[in-house]
C-alpha cells in the first residue's frame, strides 16, 4: 500500500482550515450537507510545479505544493 503525502506551508494550511470552517458554518446556517475536495494538479516534474486546490463552496487555489508517494 502507498501513502500520498502533500507538503504545504503553515500559511497554506491555515488558509485551508479557515475556508473549511467557513464552509461548515455556512452549511449549518443553511441546513445543508456538503463535503470538500482536494485537487492536486501535477505538472511535468522539475518544469511545472504541482498546485493544490480546495473545492467546497468556492474553489480556493492554495498554490504550489510538494508531494510524494511513500510506503505505508
């Protein structure tokens, strides 16, 4: 089995958590149920960096990230 690891800055992480919390509050207020999706866009290694998006109520561009597979 393999594990996908995504490395992001503290700023990116905090922004993602804030947006998730906002989405959860909005869902509670509107009495709806919604999840979120993380999209890792992988370009050509060493040419186009990988980027991460979070989709919930809005699509949030979290910027460039590092990623890797490791054994679980």
